[in-house]
C-alpha cells in the first residue's frame, strides 16, 4: 500500500512501482483524485484505441487493474471511474496522461506462473497468451 506523488502520471507511477518491486503478477486498486485524465476507449470495429482527454479535477471513485508481463516487463492494465463536481461519472481504460492530485494504492501480489501478453489475432489487443 502507498500513496502516489502529487502531479505524477498515474499509470506510469503504478508501472514504476511494479518495476521497482519486481511485481509481475497481481491486482491493484486506487482511490483518490486526479487533476486531469486521459482515458482509452477501444473501437472494436477499427481495432484501435480512441483517447478521451478530460481537463477537469475529478475524484477516482474506483480503479481496478491487474499486473502481468508484456515483452518480459510488468504491465499494468487498469480501468478507472472518475466523478466530477456534479457527481457524474465517466470511465474507461486508464491511459498515460492522467495526472495525480492525491492517490492511494493497494497492490496484491500473487505467486504462480507468469501471465504474458501477446497480440490476439481476433481482437488485435495484447491479451494473455499463457
Ligand atoms: Zn483496458
């Protein structure tokens, strides 16, 4: 458990922690607040991510994700819900460009075989291959 640095990039900070602590299998949760956000939406027809940038201060009402390996390195895959000053919630695939105001994380690590990501031919996403 820990807190993330003010004005750090949320996804990069979580990935750095996994690299520093050698975490390659696990789950994570984050609550807190962001200064702005960048979310991905996977366009299933075009097979590519569209990115949504929201230049607003928001609460992280929930973030859940997992940690596995891609090209031998830890990769964080997380989805996030954010609420604005009126309580409206938006969400999506957490992308770089989401900036921390204050955040607390919990990472739970697992023992066991590695999960590795590789290109899935049907979805064109980097899904688990093992
Ligand atoms: Zn995703």
